[in-house]
C-alpha cells in the first residue's frame, strides 16, 4: 500500500497506535498541539537534534528501513551519551516521498522503537508531510541530567589523558562496503564493519558513569571523525593535544580489510566519521579508577594521547614523529 | 556567495555569531553535543515540532527568506499559544540546497530572530546539511507551563460556547494570491490577505491568559482549517458541536475578494487552513469575564457555536438549516 492511500492523518494514527499512550513523566503525548512532560526534580533539560537525508546521509539501496529507524535515533542517543545525560523523549519530523510503501514506514518505526524501548525513550510528538523527492528525517531527542554533573566539550586541562571507547574507523570502512556491496552476501569481517556503520551502538551507559563518577573532564562523541571532534574539544577548552597515531584502537575486521599500506591504517581511524564512540579526557590521578570501571565495559577504553597547552596546538605523532598536517584532511579546522 | 563555499562549519559559525551566547535559563547553548537549559521551578516542559518543505508548504517564488524565517517559527509559536504555554528555546534542522546564496540564509535567520526575540525564544541547537533538491526546515520549539494549568484538546463540555480569535479564511485567500501574484504589486486588500498567509501572528498572549484565568476549557490553533481542528477537539473531548456558519468572523479584505457567491463565503473560512487563530470553548458562566478580557485584544473573539453531546455529532448550520456534510471537504474526518 502506498502512503498516499492512507494520507497524513492515517499515517499519524498508525504511528500513534504503535506507541503506548502513557509513559513515565509524560502528561500529554502525541495528539495535541504540543506534548507536556516533566523532568525529575532538580534535573535540567538536555536537548539535541539530528538530521538524516536520503542520498546525503544514507541510501535506501543499502540501508533497510529497520536499520534506518534505529540509526536515526542512535545518532541522537550518542549526543546525549556524550553529555552523560539520560534520554527521555523524542519528537520526529518526517517527510516521506509518496513512492514509499506504508510497510516501509511501519518497518522504520519498528526499528526506531526497538532502540527507543531499550533506552526508555518515548515518542511524544512529531510532524509528517509528503516530500517531493527525498526521505527526510529529523529527530529531536530530549533528556535530563544535572547541569553541573554533565560533561561538555570545554573542561579539558593540559596534562589530562585522552581516551576513546571501542574501536575507530570501522564505520567509514562499513560505509564503503555498503556502497559497494548493495546487499550482496559478505564475509564475517565485512558484516562486522557494515553493522558498525548501519547499526551503531550509542555509549549511553558508559557516558553516564563517566559523568556521574567524574571520571572525565570533557567529552564528545566521535561523529565527524576523531581528528575533527578532538578539534572541537581543543577549541572549546582552549587547549592543544597530542594523539599517538599507533595507539588508535582498530578492530580485527578493520585491520583485515583496511585499504592502503598497513602502517598508515590509523589515518582511516583518525579521520573516518560516524564511529559514535566517546572521546574524553581524564586527569592522570583518576587513571586507576577509570581503568577499574572500564574493565566492566565490553567496548573497553584506550588511551590515545594527552591534552597539551594551547600553544602546542593539535599534533598527531606516528613512529617517525609529528605528522605533517597537510597529510591529514580536515586538519585546517584547527588552524 | 554560494553555501558550498562556506561549508557546514562555516554556516554553523555564521548562525552562532548572530545569536547571543547567553540567554536566561540556558546553561549550554549552541556548540556542544547537546544543549542544557533549566525550567522555572514547578514548571513542566511543553514541546512541539513543525516541518516546512519547499514546494509543499511554501514556494521560494512567492515567500521572501525573511518571511519564511518568521513563519517557520510562527507556526510553532501558535502551537504553544494553543496550550497557553510560554515559549523558551528552539532547535532547528535545516537542509539547504547548495544553489541558495549565503545571503538567503542570513535573511532567513534575520527574520527568524525578529520573531524569536519578540517572544523571548533563544536558539539552543540544530543540525544543518546540504539538500539534494528542496529546502527543508524543521523547528522544535520548547516551552514551559504548569501541566494542570495548560489547555488541551480534551476538556470541552456540552453546553460550552465555542469561540475563535481574529478572522478566518484570510490565509487561504492569501495563499491563492501569493501563487497568482508572485511578487506583483497588489491592492491594500490583497496585501492584507497576503500578509495573513505569509506572516501569521501567533496568539501567544491571548492563549496564555485564556489558560491562566481558566477562561477556556479546551483549545487548539486553527492550522488545518476550522472544521478539521474543531473535529480534533470533538474527538479528544468526546463531544459533538454546532457551528453557526454565518457567524464565522471574516475580514473586510476577505469579503471583498472571496471568490464565489457571497452567501457561501463562510465555506472558505470554515475549511481554509493556516489561520493560526485560537479555537476554544468556554462555559457560559465565564462569558462576561471572557468578553471583558477579550476587549483588550486587538484581534478580538467571536462566538461561533456551541459544544453538544457526542451523539449530536458535528453540525454546521447556515440560515437554511444544517448543511449537508457532503458539501464540506474534510467532513469525513469525524465519521
């Protein structure tokens, strides 16, 4: 069945039906001019929005509607993870080309819902429209936390150690595979990298613990790529940093399939985007507490560098010494 | 200068520069993974999102970037007006075709800002992207109020009087003019109707007073058209209603330029959308308080009908009696 057959009100009714009418802290959900919800006493509001556009951020030739539903929320959840906040509610703007089937939207929302339920997020509002060409998804995610306990991009201090969760570079390789494979069967390594790109896991639990236990001083999620996101921390904290290229964590699948000379594979991990891992700095005196905590995390953490004084700038070092910035795309963001 | 020349970071920097870094109740605005803000003690969060898509909701051949910026926020403000809530912060998703000039975006934000400042709304976050074809705008507006004092679509009681602010039908005529005129010079009446469509005035002050003084029992803003929006109130309140067609308020410009037989001009006012007036019901015993209050409002209010028991359904009456539903588009929503 095509979307134009059920119309906008039909679509809204369909969405509304699949989401529970009542959720904790929600007084009025979908179905009024606006939603009304309540923060827990003493908490502040944490808000973020992410935009996904067909043929810019994804292609329907290689992502399934379920994966797309999950990923649309995952990228937002990752933003709240990077603050150490607790996600609560979302609003969705959806512009849908009439060529799409109703089943596509059902699957999209089914995927979205699995991740929403896993993190206690309820859908409280939205707006839908037909779209002349492309599918367009904008999700606003609202969460809460205490403003003085959250982690920001500012707050990094010279001398802090620099850490990252999980492994980097998987997603950029997964994106290349997705474009090439277009659904063809693939090896276990290929499937791992594809999943890292198509179904990223936001590090919400880790982010919250880092914030609550004050194990980190500044934090960001790696969405634009490690180099670019570290630049944001440096700019907002007015510090420099050194990254030891060889230490950047890379998965077995990444090492097996990365193109180019193995000695330069870290460049993919340094500059590829959409990893949705957490990049954070932590004072050396918290190192043992941090390591003890991180032992409980399947994704693990890796120390990849150090925060330096602003005057030192942002330097990437490999075994031969400082890397010439001109070799690194995106390096000029910091200039 | 084309947008592709300044890139996404350039665009964000430009937006960030034009908005003050600090706003009341905002702890962290644009420039981190998420924004952090605080509600006033005892208040609840009120959230809404609206989507505007080029060639669906507007055409760049007849709306200026400034008007578009204002209208993108106005439609959201109208949703909060219909709750009786106070707007505070917004997040914007913007997908911009690279054919557009940077000046277009500057003008869009300049327009947006005039309305935002008039209502104390600050921009705390967003996401931007290039768009393959159309301009795409999604604004999430966050506000606050006490959940038990806000007004909802439910809450209408049989016997309540039905009122609307301002005049209806101007916007649909303005839309027709906008499509036809495409910037040509126009008469004062034409300009009035155009402005009603291109630059609607959200009734925030009126909505807040109606809620705070408990002068209304249920409220909605007229965005889909009076008939459609009254249907929402009836459905959510589980009531019927009668509308006296002849009493629907219509402006002088509307009456001068409405197409078709004058005796049927109310059909435009009943079914045209995007009026952004408030439709509300009020118990008869509050009528004198309400009229006294409404005397202070330039837009005024008009009594256009009454809430009836559910079994009576939704009936539109003109001088000849009940109107055959088949004459009215959108009537089947209530069936």
